[in-house]
């Protein structure tokens, strides 16, 4: 097994709260290099009493270089100690926070830890998002629906766009085309910044409580 290709990080997308009861854990190995990966896990306060558990992980994704393994675990007390057991032929490796081991480590404090499954850390998108079809709009370049709010240096629609010029695109221009967006199957709009700012892209916002006068 190519040890340099084996990777896990106890945070971010490698170890995260999937819901209020479930933790997802992931491990990377060289593609086709490991035949079996098992998660060795338990509760740090009960490990010496009830022991640890072992569960087989599955490959959930591959690319040209790596296999990506995943497992879902529901820790009884919402906290988790864990490591990995990798097998290929006659070779077996255990992996924990201190690296690789030829035999199963006895010291549980060397294992990775998911300290606590806090409900506040669980990402819970609103239900409507599951059925949303988003269309991203850069208002300045979408449509000029109200020429009365054009900036002083506005250029004619259809001229060559540059990083700093203006064509007068605004919210009225979006409103005027809502029927067209609906016919496309769009039911949600992701706006680039709309707040007051001197540039055409509005990412250098001055006041987050005020729509830019050229966007109204």
C-alpha cells in the first residue's frame, strides 16, 4: 500500500456532522491499491469497558489517482474516537492521528477524535432549496430596465464590456425578464452584489443596508 497516498483530516469534508445523529468520515487511498478499509471506533469514555467496534467502509468516489472511502456513523453519545484499518493481500495497516502502525494501537488517545456532534454545526438548508433551479445574475450586465438611474458614464448596450465600464443594468431589467426566466424553468435567482458600491460588480460594498441607486 502506498502510504504517501493515504490521507485523512479530522475536519472539513473528511469528518463532518451530516445530521444531528450522524457523522460522515472519509479516507483517501491510491486507486486500486487497497482492497478493504475498516473504521475502528468507539466512545473514549467506554472504550476500555465495552471495547471498540469495526465497520467496513465503501468506495464512494474515484478519480484517475485515488479511491475515496466513506462511512456514516451514529455515535451513541455524539462523540467519537476512531482510526482506520487498511488491508491489501497479506498486508495490514492501522492508521490514527500518530501515523501508521503494523499492529493495532492499544492507546486510544492516539486515535482521531470527533469531540462532539453539536446541532449548531449541522448545516440544514431550507426545504425549498431541494427543488430550486438557480440562475445567477450579474445585474449590471443583464438588462437596463430603467434608464433614469443610469450612472453618468453609462455606455450604449452592446458595446464592448470591460472590467470598469457601465451599461446601466438594474433590478427593473430583471423584473422585465421574469417571464422569460420562468419559461426556462428558473424558480430562484442568485444575485451578484446589489448594495451600494462604486464599481460595476459591487463586490467592494460601501453600505450593506442600501441598494445601489444605479441598481434600483
